[in-house]
C-alpha cells in the first residue's frame, strides 16, 4: 500500500554554527550552563512568551529550572527541555517538553582544537501531520534569527570565560 503522507517519520532540521577563537573545553562551557538563571544567551523573551502561550492553553508553561547551573546529566530538566543525551565537552541533546504538533530537539556540539572551536546548534523537528509541518515552516525564520543570536551569545560567553581564565 502506498504511503499516503510522505513526511511520516520525517525529521526537519536546521543547523547553525559559529567559530569561536578559544579551545573547545571553553566553547562548551556556555552549552553546559544554558537555561536556568543564566538563560539562553539571547532571545530569552521568546522562550518566556512561548511559555505564557502554553500556560494560557492549559500547558505547564516555561519555568526556569536547573538542578545545578554548571553540570548536566541525562534525564535532567533544563527549563522546558529534558536532557536526552550528553557527552561532556562534545555534545548535548535536549527534547522539548511543551505540547506542540510534533517532537522537537535541540542539539549543541563543539568541535575543533588548537585554540579554535566550532559551536553548532541543530534544531530537529519530527512533525505530526500537516499542522506540524506548517508549524515548522511558519517559525523557521524566527528560529534562524533566534538560534544565530543564541550562538553569538554563547560565543561571547565562551570568550569571556577563556580570557578570565587565561589572564
């Protein structure tokens, strides 16, 4: 039987990256500290707005949660996200916890060496039906702007840490 909906099981994604002139271990520090009191390094107001909309429709909303502001573990809650996988100094994957027409993930990664790093942020969405696909595409430009801003904020934070530690 032919597949009626070709996007069943599909994953939509967008990837953004930034070069950071510091070692990977310093470039990874802002990733580990994301959320909670520190926030999202840019566009925190959008996360809060999403939380207000969620709460207004009966959901849990956005609450800045972090067990420990400097450490992460699989299964841990980070605001409206849950840590799905974590490799110290390399990668963090979180799954979105608010209701939406699909399942959303954020994946952060760091690569590099010799005092230079590349920080990558990938947003992944597994849409449910046409509403999910429409949701992804209707927010894609906002996500581009938001994720690039977040990466710039993370890069600045990494550089501050590195300069403070080496100075």
